[in-house]
């Protein structure tokens, strides 16, 4: 623990020393350098592949007329990597999380295509449009797929505890404890809290992480634990002036500073910074739960459900016959659920339990998880039902609910009426949108989640809904269903 005298000397020295950044910039961690090197190689190979395919598809063979395009294809990898670097798509903060990395790659593709088209028009150069339409968009698509593969590989490494950022958490004990639990639960974020600084001196630890000092000790603790990131949580003692001074002290070692707002679950387009009277004010828009965007979502849901019902008709017929032949009882299970604004509807699923499941539930309720009743190795589940549940095949008939407008493809979990009767005011906010066949709960652990975590994810979806988020969840659903983790 740093003594009070050392803190005073340290603060005095900082105030007396000009704010100059160290001439020697610390090297990025080894895993960051390796990841960026792999990203560069992937981008080069993607551009090479795109150039070759564009040549082959557009021209078919190499002739004197094609020579300029061969040179253009050879130069494309260099131009592509330079464009991505200029758009800062190799920045360490983009590694492994969020859509910004992919957005920047897409921006590069759009900008290069526009620049080539404008350049050809201005110089009156005759450029084969078919080549341009193929080469750069194909380079963009292949690069995004390659980056996605690198990210999946990074997430597997982080699940083993490797490639993690070392974080010093600053804030009150309860907030820091929640942050530590979240980072441990969602290791793909790549954050590991290695030290804690509390507003007031405290001994011991927070969730097993040692308390190493107070607010003025943060830079010293960063050096002590070799951290590369400082996370400041909502803390009245860390006001604007203190936060600015902390940023000045951290810039000497190029340590990243991240600040968590009090509105923990609000993110993305809803948050903008609007300066007023010299102050950067955080403006939070209300979630859009009606209007044009919701109309687009409804059209997307119903069109998607109709197409999936047609495409999956043979599979649905086969499963219907298999369930009907597996034992007594109907093939389809009907149950009352609560939808948007508390309106009840009948949900459709393939039957996965014995016909006396509801009667036997009374004897098993004690094993549930709070409001949400879900247990492992449920004796009521049939052998075929267990296989259907593992890969969520029993939920495919819910496409009918989506088509009828009762549900959405993506949304909160559809609750039972008895669950809703036990909701508090905060949890009832889940009912502002239609429930979904999949959602953040589906791609984040499914039945392995606690009731509190399930509610948190559902509320996060309600607060931050967008069509882009829906598409991301649908993309992740395939891998979650294929793995079958957390399904029972």
C-alpha cells in the first residue's frame, strides 16, 4: 500500500512537471503485434484473391488489353493495406470486439471504389466497370470474413486466459465487483482486472483482486501491475478535474483510459456528445420502440419467417412425424406466453416433454432459478426432446408466431404469465417489444444464465435495439445453436 506521504510527493511532482509525453512509446503487447501482423497478411491475401478472381471472371484470359488490369491487380494489395491503415483499422482498441473494425474495412472498400470511379471519369480513362465492380467489393467481403476468422481465433485464446488486456479498475467497491464478475463471465472482451483502486483506502480484495491504493495512486498501481488499461467507473470523487489530471498522468505511458458512464446498458447510436458552454455533455436519446424503424423490423421479421418456413418445410415435416412417432401426445406443444404490452398469445413448439409434464412440474419447482424455472436433466424431457432442445429445433414452429405478428425473429425471451406476475417495475420494460425466437440471451449462454443475467441482457436489447444488432444476433445464433451449449 502506498503511504500518504508518497502520495503527496507524487501529486506535487506531477503538478510541478510539464505535461510532456515520454519520447519512448511503450511497445504494444506481443499478442497485439502478432494479431496485427496476421491481419495485414489476411488483408494482402484477400486483395490478391479478389484481384485474381476479378481478372478471371471479367476477362477469362491474359491478353495485351488485359495487361493494365494485371498491373492494377498486382498493386491492389498494397493500395488496400494502405487504405485500411489510413482508416485506422489496425488500431489495438478495435481488436476482438465490436463492429467498428468491420465498418472501417467497409468504408475503405466504398472509398476506393468511389475514388477509382471518380478518377476514371476525371481523367477520361476507359476502365472496365465489371472489373471494378468485382475486385474491390470482393476484396472488402473476403477481408471482413478473414477478420471475422481472426476474431473467432482470438476469442478462443481469450477463453483460455490468453491475449488479455491488464486492467486497473477505479471506483467504489460494489461497482468494481460487478465489473470483475462481468469480465470473468464474458472473457471474449479480453479484459482482466489485475488491480483495484478505491476512493477511500481499503484493505483486502474485491472478488479476489487486490486493492492496491486510492485514487491518487492509479498511475503508480499501473506500473506496479504492468497494466495497459485503466477503467474508471461512475464515482463522484472522480470528477471532471480529477479525471483530466489522471488522463495527463497516464498519457506518459500511453496507458488506455476508459470511462464507464452511469447508464451502463445504454450504448451505440443512442449516445452522442454535444458540447455546450465548453462542457462535453453526454446526450442520451430515448429508445425507438415505434415508428418507421419498427415497421421495417416487422416487415423484415415476417418476410424472413415466410422464407424460412418455405425453405425448412421438409425438415419441419420430418420433425413433426418423428415427434408424433416418439410417444403418446400431440406433435405440437401449445402454451400461453406474454408478448408485447402484456398481451398473451399461444406459442408453438415441438413437444419435447412427456404428456404429464405440467403435473410433475410442481414437484420440481424448488430446483428452478428464481422467477425463471429451468433445470438441468429435467426428467420430464423425452430422449428425442433432449436432442431437439440441444440445437433449438423444437423452437422452429415459432416461425408461425413470427409470421402472425406475435413474436419477432430477435427479441427478449417470451415469458410465461406466472413469471410476468412476479415481475418488478424494471423487469416489465422487457414487454415494450415483441419477444424473439433468439436474442442476446440465446447467444450469451442460454439456460446457463442466471435470472438476473437474463433480465440484464433483455433490457440491454430493449434499450439498444437496431436492425444491425438484430442481424449480428442472427449471425451469432447459428454458431450458438450448432454448439448446443447451455441448452436443456
